[in-house]
């Protein structure tokens, strides 16, 4: 998805900042993933198609900052 990035701050202490709804969603999914797990959105799962194995997590969950429920999947390794 679309993201916006720029270097911000005082010239003595500049930092790269990346913002956008997909960045926020990735951060929220990371916070609920738990150790050793990779959690992805339904959009990402759709892009992966049958290339990777996934498992549905609680069908749809509410994510802070997003309207409605979000499809969430766990990426499985073999």
C-alpha cells in the first residue's frame, strides 16, 4: 500500500519517518503476533495466493485505528 516517507528533524538529529495506513496496520499486527509468529492481513494473504501456507486467526478482528474488522492470517513455515 501507499506510504509516505521523509527525513525529518534538526540537521544534527535527522531521522527517517515512514507513515501511512499500511505502516500502521503492520505495526498493529506485529504487536499481536507473539514471539516467533508472522501475522499478515487478508490483503497480503491474497497477494501471496497459494505461494505460502497460511492459517486464519479468529476470522476477523478489530484493529485499533481501523474501521470494521480486518482479516488476519498467520504465515506458516514448513
